[in-house]
C-alpha cells in the first residue's frame, strides 16, 4: 500500500512508532496494530503503528523523528507500507512465559529488539513479568548480562586491573561512592564509577555529584578522565552502557518488581571492564534487604555470577537501619561529602563505611590492612586532592568549597517534644520527606539531621531540619511529616510504634535503585 508521509516533528522516546488512520489499517485486513514495514527508495524500517481516526487523515502515515530521521522523507512523498512479520524474539518471550529457560542467543535477540524499538511496551512487560514469575538461574543471569553488554558500548581502558563498587540500593544519605573513588584512584588504581540518578530515593549518586561537576560525559570523555586521574563519577544513562537496562527499569518501576537486579548491575560493571568488584548490601529495617540471612544468600549469588563473568566479587553487608551520615538530598549530601574529604567534619558512620569497603577492594588486589590504608589516604588529604583532580577533569571548579553548594532557603525545624533518646529512624519515611521537599529535582532540597539512633535529645532541641527551594515544596514536606511517623524519640524503648486504622493504610514503598 502506498501512503503519503506526514512528519510529526516530535520524538517517541527512542521508539520506532508511526501513526496510521484506522481505515488504512483495515485495508491490511486487521483491526489489531502489529508491525509495519515501511520502505522509501533504498531504505526500509520496521515500526509499531498507533491507530487514529483524526490525527492523521486517510492515505497518510504519521512519522515520529525516530522513523523520519532514518527514511529522510519529505512531507507528501509516497512510502511503500506493508505488514511486517513478528520479530523472532517474541517466540523466546513466550517461551519464558511458559517457564522454560533461555539460552544466550535467545536473550541476545530479545535485548537487541528492545534496544532497536522492535518490541512494544506490552511485549517488554511480558518478558519482565516472565523473569519475575519464573526467575533466572545464575547461568541465565550470566547470559542475559553478556547480551546486555554486547548490545551497548564498552569502556576500553589500558589498565588490566579495574576496581569498582556498587550498592544494591535502599540506603539513605549514602555518599560512599563520592568518597571511595578518590581514595582508590589516589592509590593508582582505575575506578571508572558510573552511577544512576534517583529512581525512588531522594538522590542518586549522579544527582549528588552533579551539584559539584558535570556528569553527562560521553564514553570518550569518560575514558579521557579515567586515563588522566584513574577515576571518574559519571551518570551511566549518558553512556549507552547496557542501554536495555534503562528500558527495563521503566517497565519494572510501575509494576513494582525487580527481576533484573543481577544482570542490570553486573552488565554495567562488565561494560566498564571491572576486574574486581565490591557489592554493598545495606541490610535491616528500612533497607531493601531486611535480614542478614537474606543478605548472605544475595551475596553468594553475586559472587557466583561474578565468577561466571570473570569478575572477582566480594560483598559487604552493611548497616542499613538509619540514614548514613547527617544529610539527605543531592546538595546537602554533596556538601557533606566535600566536608569529609576536606577533614572539616568527622562523620563516623560514613567514614567507617567507605574505609571498610575501600579496604575490601584494596585487599582483593593484594594490599594489606586495606581499611587502615584507606583511612590514611582520607586523613592525609590525598583523597581530597584526587577528588579535585577529577572535578577539574570532568569540567567542574576544582576550588569549590562546601559553602558554594546552594541549599534551599525555606526551612522547618523538627524539635523534640520530650527528653529522651532517638530509638529508631525510618529510612523510607525520611526518603519520602526529602522527595516531598523537592529532591533530587531541586538540588537544594532535603533533610539535615542533628541526631541519630542512640543520641540523647532534650525537649525543644532540634532533631532535623527540612530544606526546600519554595514554600509550596516545604508545605508538601510538612504534609508527609504530619501523615507519617518517621522517627521514634522517648525515654525508653516502646513496644508500640504506631497505630494504623483502615483509613490510614498507606501504599507499600517499592525500592528500585541501580
């Protein structure tokens, strides 16, 4: 069938989509949109049709930029349009939905079609649900990981030993990556750290780092920074490393499932050439992983998967029952990280965590007393010096000071209503509070803590301060504070934490981090 082109001059989030009039679709003998093969001169593309009665008139086909940029067709020119066969990868998705195991070639075809836009969102969701219901054994996870790596770009470094660290998420206020990278890099080891933006947390590492230096680097720019300084802190979303992961996340999040945890993390580590990796598993009330037993099982699987991918993996099970450090939110956390590096502020739990994880990495490559060595680098100022080298290499101001990072001017102080001590803190509650205040979209929003679990509190004393960049966002945060109990303060531990009535039942928090 010949149809005239109508360039819509808008994007479809990377998907190859066209719009066709319902009457024209009926001429193909179908009422259900499948796939169309569209040809113009020597170019052919397969696209997924959306159907309309009015947006595109009969005899025309609307082309999004993802399609028109390939065909390079002008408005009104004729295109040869025909039904296209279903992609082979659909057969493998159906196979997984029947509970059968997939081989590498089958995973590869699915991932390639996901990236190329040959699968609909419903078909991708079917694949994700199949993984959730029937699971992935470790051999399948390794195959899917490699498929995700092979369909994206890779960082090729000259150094044979490449160190890396990744947290499975769920920790709040954690600045470990910002401190770990300069410690490791100052000792001469390559550590190309890619990080995510926030999905459900108040701030991803990329959000924090962005308040100090650019993070949207290309793969070539990332390589240049690492070759020059040994380390980097960049946003993974700009690099096209394992690009299918970002598409899968968009499906996982609304469904509140995370079946791709293993391949998602390991693909990005394999893509940057990591040879030694520490997986941080925050554990406890308020974290993604609730018990030490579950954390140990997860750690064992990561270690086994690493061996299948030729990556030496250790896991660090870390305390996750309260925020790390005293700041929550992109700007506040970046400020605290800089204060720690400059030795202006001693934040015991954050320093203990980063030197412990750095110590594990260093001992994995043959160094002795790794934690003590990491502490020495931090206390000597070598880590700060290296951090400023990385800032300059990534295009930031190497002379930046903590006070240069802007913080929201609208504030609210939460004060204690009685004498006592902090009995517990709800990570999820503080995350909701910081997000309501505007973090990470508004970099100056968040929460600054003055007390942690076990600290003594006097009546009328400030426990934490909420920061926002507008009155309306501060009001949003105060609504959360009114609706949720996020901290327990008293003279003794109380068995009753909170009474919940039917009208108060809240939606369960889903933690999805990369």
